[in-house]
C-alpha cells in the first residue's frame, strides 16, 4: 500500500468511526460537526494547506460523449491546478495556513479575494469531480435522498427543473447547487464566480451535496453557447450514490 493510499484508508476508517459515534450521540452532534466529518471523508487529502490537485477517480475521456476529453483535461490540469497553486500562494500572505479548506470557506471574508476566488475554485472543483460518473452508470437518486427530494420539491422532475433554472439564470460565471441547509432540508440555489454556499459571504447558504460548474470553460468546447443542453446532459453523468452518501452523512440520526 502506498503512503497516499494508506492515508486515505486511515482517514476513511476514521470517518466511519465518527459516523458511528454520531449515531450514538443523538442531539449532541450539530450539522456543522457532521459536515466536518463528511468533509474529512470526502476531501481526505486536503485537510490543511498546502493543498494539492484532486486526483480523478477516472480517465479524462470517461465522461464522453457528455463531457469531452479535452474539456476534462484542460479543466482539471489547468483551471483547477491554477486555483490550487494560487490558493497556496495566497495563504502565505493572508494567514489561515493551519485551517482546513472547509474552515477557510466558512470564514473566507477574513482572508481576502484571492482566498475567496481560489479557495472556492479548489473546493468547488474537488466536489464536482467526485459527483461525476460515467454515462450509463448514473442511477437516479434512491432511498432517503429520493424521499427528501420529493418532500422538498414535489418530485425528482420538479427538482431537476428548479436546479436547471438556477443554472441558466446565473448570469456570467458561477455554480448551481443542491444543498442541505442548517435545518437539514434540501434547497437549490446558485452562486457567482467561485463562491459557494459554505462561504460566510454567500447569501445562499448550506452544505453542498451536488454542484454544476456553469463557467464557459466547463462546456464551451462541446456546447458553445448552449448551456441549457449542457445542463440537460449533466444528469446523465451525476453520481447519485456519491450525492446520497453526502446527504446521509449530514442527516443521519
Ligand atoms: Mn470550472
């Protein structure tokens, strides 16, 4: 086992221990601490600076024909890499070097625009890569998440429509999100640029469990100005099992 793999293995083990404990401590565990446990599980190699580029659990051509290989490659190797490098450089100037990525997001107003833009860029892309799966392997949400989607939005189809609406109405660059809010309920919304719903500066708040990148760099090579078609196709590559894991870790009792 490589050192990196062992670290991931240990962190995952720790997460499941924490998840087990929270089950025994009803009412004592806040959503925030669950979110921390979840975050540690999902971003295990990104606990503290210096941050590193997320390793993709698939090849660049895996999302063909929905997201083309060239877009995936440039998006990951150049755009995401630049956010990571710029974030690490910004943290040398602005303090916050002993903070986790999630902590930085929650108090991002303390650290200035470079940490906001590049920290958000790192957090958002890290999540985005993890909630994608090969076309043909994507299954619709099931279980508790499916039920919660129906309760919050009426139906899965209504949810998809509302989410798409946020993705299309976000003028210029940004993200649309499905979040668990501080009352444990699902909500959809969007943020500009590389902001996200964890940030203290964001009017739309919650813990993101699904996000779509609607920057042109995410779709322009294949879809040009057709953001609507990109969003419709996005559903074919959503890893709902991963989204469900996030939902369950945040809401389990
Ligand atoms: Mn992007």
